[in-house]
C-alpha cells in the first residue's frame, strides 16, 4: 500500500518527532543517505547567522555540517 501524501509505503521506516507545541511529526526515514551542508565562514559571518545555519540544517536532516574558512579564525567568546 502507498500513501501519496506522505510518500510512505507499508513497512517503510519513519522518524517520529515530538514538536515543542505537543504535535507529532512523522517523516520517512532515509536510511543510508548522507545529507551534508557547508557554511563558508568569512569576516561578515555573524554568530547569529552561524547558529541559524547550524540549527536550520540540523532540523532539515543534515547529518554532516561542514564549516570552512579560507582564513584562520579566532575563537569568539560570549560577552557576559
């Protein structure tokens, strides 16, 4: 049996996520597939955009997130 709206077939693996609002999200599991994202960091990259990139790609299912820079970067510390 095939469910066109969800693109699921009987006995396929799924991932189940409990959302913050209490709802449940069920999505097809893509076993064996690697999903990657790469952020190219430069002087214009802010900490906010860096965090957003990581969170967005993680939630989108990326299991590999690469951070690249052409220059050495200094560690940033959070001001109290």
